[in-house]
C-alpha cells in the first residue's frame, strides 16, 4: 500500500490550477555514462522494472486521491504535458508505457493536444518499439545524441555511436514522430571548438524541431569526478566560444534560443520544461522526482527498492513563499530569453520589479542585462555568465 507520506505534500495544497504537468522518472539504464549523477540503476531485470511501473501507477492514484480529498471532490487539474525522463525511459516496453499513461488518464485526464514526451537512448529503441510508443500516445521524442563524433561518445561512456542516432532519428520520422528533440554536450573530453561546431551543423542539417545543449559539469560521485585530474577538457575560453558559436549556427538554421540551453523551431519549445521555468504546477512521479504544486516544492527519495515497497517516497517538502518565492521566480524566469515579465511579476507578488532589483541590476553592464518597461532579460553574453549574476542579484 502506498505510504501516507504522499499525503503530507498534498494536504498543504489548497489552490490548484486547471492544468498540470506530470513528470515520470524511469531510473533504469543499460550502463552509467561517465558524467551522470542522475538516479539510475543498471542491469535491472524485467520483473523489477515491472514492479516499479506498478508502484508508479499506485503513486499516481494516491496523489490524485489526496488532491481530490483536499478539494472536496472537485475536478482535478488536467495533464497538458507528460514527460518520461530518466535514466532511460526507452528501456520500458510499450505495455509499460501504456499502463503509466492510462494511470494519468484515469486520474487527471490528458488534455487534447497534450505534449507527451519520452527520452530515448539511440541504442534502446527500434522502429517497432517507436511505432508502439506512438500508438500508446507518446508524440514527442527527446533523443540523447550528445555528439556526432564516435570518439567523443566513447569518452563520455555512451553506449551508442552516431550511426545509431541517425537510425533512430530516421525510424522515428517514419513511424510518425513530427516533434523530435536532440541533446548536445559541449566542454567534454577530447572535444575541440571545430569538432563541436561540426556536431552542431550536422545535427541542424537533420532538422529536428528542438535542440538542447548542455555544458559538462563534473559532478561528485561520477566516473568523471574520480578521474577529474586527468580529464582532457576544453578550457574556459574555449567553452565560452563554443556556446557563442553554437548559438549563432543554430540561429542561422532557424532555431530560436528560448532558454539558456534550449533552442527550438517556431512553436516547438518544450511545453513541459517551460512549466519549470514559468513557475507552473507539475507533479513528479517515481524515485528522485521533484514536484512544485500549489506553492509546495517536494522531492522523492532515491531508494528504488523502498519505492517499490511503497516506503520512503517523500524525501523533503517545503512551502515556497515570501522572498524565497520571489527569488525562485526570478531565477527561473531569467533562464528564458524573454526574461522576467514585469507586469506578471507585479501581478504575482504585488511588487515593482525594478524597485526591488534595480539597484543590483545597475551593477551590471547593458552588455549582460537588457531592461525595459515590459521585460528584464539576459543578453546572449549575459546568459553565459548568468549563474554569477543571479548569485549577486538574489538571496536564498
């Protein structure tokens, strides 16, 4: 039976919006990439995966029941985005995807035209599985390509090569996926500016609807962290140049940079990820998942066995309010190319944005921050040093 800890988050929720995003974490991989610190387990058998899917379905039921109870039986918000992240979601079989989507549908419903995304490793899905995923309702694919150079992929500990990516991309198109995202990494071992720009151009030529590009961070507990002193990494100036050149190449190829690390064709921004940056409600399901719902932020334990047993689900909860809510809102909004909407900030918090932050913003050159009566946002140069600027602007 699902632990009562699910209810400890929901009992604080009184105001629920009409739409919600659902994130479902799939913590299984064939092998661990050298840079990865996400919650995932390798070599898991099918019975364990099946038991995990059952537990996730029970959690969806339990969360929905708790929300319904606190609202006196009122209608639940409708899921307008569903996102399967990992780990490697494409290690699930189509029937397991169907069970999870059905659990969302019977509890929250799924809005017409909802965005339903699954992350994919190029080595873990063939045409038959992709076709079955489409039939199950998944309409957006996010493929972890990372590089078009096989040597760089090996240096990252990836299990696929570029030919595998080309195959899954072609197969996805053939079975009807018309909304595909691909991931790129920069600042990685063995990479040069030239090789990275070649990866960007080759990917853009394939014309995915969306591209996410992330700079390598060497996280504690990873293979790379243990080898951090011997890694052959580009230096800071090279990494900055990679980001600038990537932004220019993608712009020339019709991609709009709508968030620091994300680029999309017109109308193809990730609707689910925008919920994070726009401070909208989303519910996380599964181990290590996070939620922000009704002003309460919560996180799940990373204990997979405990989760399957219905134990150790909620790790932490916190009501976000006051200055902390203001700081979170600004931090997330400033990741977006449009930045903080001044009128929306006033409506949400009853504060004048420039009265509160104008003095701190004035410390930074217009080269980094652009401001007017409608928006305050980072320039392209400012985005690359955004962490430093935000740490000076905000208090946590």
